[in-house]
């Protein structure tokens, strides 16, 4: 059953955006499955279908359909050092998970099954117990919502491709060189901060080069100057971890623009509950 849990995790996590919620969804399904009286012919397909639908139901109850005015951020997964229970290649990029927060749970599930797992519309219809035509409609609607943001997932690359840019970015912040820092940010750069229930963030959403640059410099010198930094890869994207001893205090995930040089979006995760599993 452990092998099935590893297989099922990406399906649940990609729908829910939370490791804890994904594990809960899987546990609920496995518990119900263990109590079945009748034999299931295709165990793998049955469990995938059950986990996806359980995740949709859980997501729907949480009512976390985020707009661009909401700063709820997905729980990060360090894909370069993901534990043996996580199939890292099946985990969506952080940018895509972020964009999918705009979709309702069923749209999100269809998008994930089609784009991430290459399901046919017939297979999706069977999983979600809908008609093929409705599956197509949901996918079309989901793609339109993602496109409408004009924030494309882009050509996602790991930390190595952007190490030099991020090192210059940190150097500019440390030296309070806001002019240099602004040159590394896209015109429409946006910073999102999520402190959860425990951390009061300075500003949940900040837009524009001057505003974001000033906020980054202020926050660093006010709260992060004594913290050590660790370069890493979060959901296949470049990121920085801000640490006090062995404790991770913040995780910044960067989305670069199509030019590959300027940062278009910064997701700043400060919620301790979302950082506790990063080692």
C-alpha cells in the first residue's frame, strides 16, 4: 500500500496545494478502501479516481478559490531533495500551482489530469463521472482563466539556470541598491506574502518595481539581515530559504519573465506550517 501512497500523492497535492491535506485525502481513501467488502478489479485506477474526487471535495469545502487579490500560497516542496515518498517529476511547478488557485476544484482537476498526466477526455470523464463534452468544456474554461491573468507558467527551469541573477538580486538588497534591484525586476512584478495564522506580514501583495524593491530592502534589513541563506529548488523553480540556525523562517520562490533575466513574480512563504517539512 505504501507504493500506492507514493503514486497517489502528486494527484492529491496538485489539486490541493498542501502536503498535509494531500496526505489526509489519501488516508481517507485508503481507510475506506480497506473496509470494502467487494473485490476491485483495477486497484490502481480505482484509487486514483477516489483520491482525485476526495481531493476535489476537500478543496471545495475549503473554499480556497483564490483571486489575484488573495495571497494564499501553495505549500512548497523542495524538489531537488524530495523524500522517497514523493515522485518529484509529477509535482507541478510552483507558478502553475499558483495560477491554478483561480480555478474551481473540478476545473483544476481536469486541467491537471490533462496537462500534467496526459489523460484523454474519455479517461477524465470516467474519473470525474462526467460526460466527455463537459470535460472539454471544463478544460477550455480552465485554460481561459489561466491565460486571462497574462502570467504564463513559462519555460520553468531549476535554480541552476538563474543562480547568477539571484546572487546579484541578494547583493543589491544587502547593499540597499534599490536602483540596481529595480533593474532585475519586471515592470509588472508582483510580490505575494503568506504568513498563515501565525505571522503578520508587512504587506500581503505588492506591485510595481519601485514598490517591490523598497519592500524587499526594508523587510530584509528589518527582519532577515542576521539570517543565513540557502539556494534551493522549490517545485522545480529557483528559490531562497532564509534560516535561523536549523529553522527555516521564509521561502522565496521566483518566477522569471520570458526574457529569462527579470523577476516577474515573487512568492514569499512565511507560514511556519508550510515550511516545517523543508529540511
